[in-house]
C-alpha cells in the first residue's frame, strides 16, 4: 500500500473559540433540565415529570458510561498486546477512563429515583417466580451494593493504570510497565468482562426483570468500544491539528488502526445484536420475545430500522475503503453520527419501559445530555491537560513514531563487515 498523505496538514487549527463550548452546554443543559423537570411529563399517558427525569437520566448515564468502559478497555488492550501504534492515544483513553469517578454521583441520583424506573422494586419476589429466581441480585439491598461494586472496580482499575502511567513519565522504570500489564490482566476479567456485564444487567436489562439474555453485556461492550474509538479518533486528530506535542507522535498508522478497529467493531456490534435477536426469536420463549415485541409497536419499529441502517450499514459501507480511515475530514463527521446512533440505541433499549407506544424525545432528554456531557467534557479536558499529552517514557514510543535508528556497522573478525 502506498503511503498516503499525513492525516492532518496545513496551518495549525485554532480551537480557542471552542473552549467555552462545554460551559455553554453545561448552562443550557441545566436550564433545559430544570424546565423539563418542572413542566415535563405526559398526563395523557400518566407519566409524571419524575418518571420522565429518571428514565432520561438513566439513558444519558448509559451513553456516557459507554465512553468510560470503552476507553478503559482500550487502555487495557494496549498493555495486554504491548502495542506500539496505540501509544499516542493512551493518555487520551486514560483521561477518559478516570472520569469513572463522576459516574458515582450520577448513579446516586438514579438510585434515589429508582422506584420510578424498576417495577420489580414494588413487587413481592414470593409472588413472582421470575423475580424470585433473580432476587439474589434484584433486591433492595443487593442492587445498590452490586452497582457500587461495579463502579468501584472501574474506578480502581482506571485510576491505578493512570497512576502507574504518570509514574512511568517520571522514572521510566520497567516496574511501571509490568505493573500496568498485571493490572490489565486482572482488569480485562473483572472490569471489562464481569463489570460491564453486571452493569448492563443491573441498570438497563433490569428495567424488564422478566427478560433473559446471555449476550446483553457483550452487546453493551461492543457498542461502547465502537463509540469510544470514534471519539478517540476525533480527539487525536483535533490535538494533532492544533500543533500540540501530539503532532509528532500520532502518525498515519495511529489513525489507520483506529479507523480499522472502528470498522471491526461496527461488524462486531452488528453480529452480536443480530445474534441476540435471531436466537431469542427462533427460540420463541415468551419470557424473552416480549422484549422485541414491545419494540415493534408504534414508532419503536421505525427507530429499530434507523439503528439497523444507521448503526451498521452506513458506517460499514463508509469504512470499507482503506484510504478513508486516514482522512479526519471524513471520519470526524462519521464520529458525530456514531454519537447520534449510540444515543438512539440507548434510547431504544431503555425508554420502552416508559413510553410503550413509541419513540418520544422529551425536553429533559436534551437537557440532561448537554448537562452531563458538558460537565464530563470539562473534567476530561482538565485531566488531559494536567499531564503530558502522550506517555513520555513508554518503551514503545520510538516505534510508535517510526523513529528507528540504524545501528552503526562494526567490523567482524577477519576484517569482514
């Protein structure tokens, strides 16, 4: 393959005028949320403003948790595979992953409003066989305990990986690499496999406690990494275009592999999503099929078609060409599209528990998305700029930059070279 042009050319990009955007989103989102909370609801369908707020917050929580889970996975994968190409993006992913600490106050609010979301909280487990079988997890005591354990696991691994990453910048000691690698061995099991699965079951699948699916955690993981790859590509391209220190480190192979993984997870997400539907629909068990039957009612069916074509077919066809993966002008709009599709996917999974008749975007939905997004963006930027933009002493940094040095020729015995 011929070497394409550098992904970012021309004069440095000036992003100073966008600095106030997170604050603006925070203020506008707060105003919209307040208005939606006070005057929201749907009297015609007996939906109170409190219930609408609770479901809207859970949907936004699911969306931004995806970025935390996806970025933590990318950090862990970097250390597990000892990759070189991902060195330039590692600090970005670390800064995104440590925002896991801010998920806790959001979850606390969800917990306070949980009675408006989860019907099983009002049921007697002895009168409901399916709830009784799952009462070890879906109970007033175990649900918050398990939720806090999942959040605690994410916080622990994300912060310890960043701690040793910053220590590596200071000392360059091999111990830092080994520590991060060991944390990743444990993290891929406890934080990604177990943590993501239980989080998805507790918070999203738990809206319909009767439903069974062994693939739901994998579905959430696939969508989360897909969204994160699109986001990391955008942030890396923007930082490179501004002429920051990342300019010399993020090479064309950085963008190529990010684009390739984005393509791979587009396919993986579609495979998992279709497999879940195919197996459940063919088994034709009432405790499983009702979940899909509900989503064939009203405008939910139209939204499902939007997700099928917008979440899979469009990005799949767009990313087939090799050269487009190296063009931020092409991938960044696709990344914005990925944000829209992932939010609609979270909406499709959560909101039928509130609006059974069809899709409905409430005022508070927009407000909470901007409010939480603005706050987390401010925290992410503060974390990102509190340390060097890329690992300073990663043992693979030279390989990541394609900065190889030819060893000097030495004379062999007998005069041969």
